[in-house]
């Protein structure tokens, strides 16, 4: 059973601080990794995708991938109250017929 | 990011009737579409994966005769909930993605979701 694991939270972070979200996956052949944000009552929206080991930065967001450790993380700098949401880690195998497997999500709360 | 449009955004129907939900990719060709269901405060549950022109692949425990999926074109997939019952009330979300890009799967983009209430 291929799995994606996330701490469900809630993770409470003060405004302006760095929020760190973590995810581990079980399938070693996974090649594509995504972070989605989901506000309550809304559908998920893509924040970042990462395919290679190392860091990928986009504005206040940095995704980090370590394939050897089967670990992917998302850092949010200068956290804002509007960042309060559930963050979903998603993993895709290296196959044209593969499906995207989602973690159960981490609830992030930014306190003013 | 690419745009996926899902319609309707909410629907209320009577028990025993059928409801059709549409999912369209507006600015790309969606070779693969996914259908999810999400109950309040729970995670996404994948119901089925559909590839254009092929029969959908359903996840274990999902009744294919109750949740009919059609992916007849590269921009449209539909989910029909047949003979709906109150326990089918949920948030249904589609996502779509293009084919390979550079030898790896691309991102999937989500529709707005459809909140179904069966009374």
C-alpha cells in the first residue's frame, strides 16, 4: 500500500514566523511531488511542485525534497493569517497511468 | 496555473434521483481526470481515475454502477450519481492534468467542487 504521511496538526505558528510542514512517502519510485493548500469548504489549489532533490523557492514558499530519505517539506516564510489552511502533500509515481496519492493534510493556524 | 471548471457548485436533489456533475479543463487537454469525495473535516478520498476514451478505474469500495464516470473528450468528464441517497451527500471534487511533460507527470488542477445535498 503506497502511502503519504503527514502530521494532522493543528500546527500553530505566530504571524511573521516560519511554518514548516513535513511529509514522508513510502513508494521509492515516486518522481513528482506537490503541495496543495485547501481552505475550509473549498477545493485544493496547487502551491508548489518539485521533482528534483534540493530546494525550490517561489515567493514565500520553499519546497524541499530528499528522495533518499523519502521526505518532502514545505516552508512558509513570514507567515500570514491568510496562510491558515490545510496543506496537502501529494505524490505521483513515474508512470503515465499513475494516480496522485494525497496525504491526509496538516492543518496550519497562523496566530496574530 | 491551468483552469478546471466544475459545475454545478452546489446541488440539492431528492432521494432516488440522479445528479450529473461536469468537469471541464478550459485551457489544456486533460488526458487524465480524477474524481474525489470529501466529507467534512476529512481528507480527500479518490473515487476513480479516468483517461480520455477509456473506462474509468474505480477505487476499491466505490460502486461503478452508482457513480458513472464518462470522459468522452479531452476537455470534459462527467460524474453521475445515480439513485442518490442522503448518505451520498458530500463535497465532490474533480481534478485534471495534461499528459507527460518532459518525462514526468504534470501537476493536477482542481475544479471548484460540487456540494451535493440529498434530501
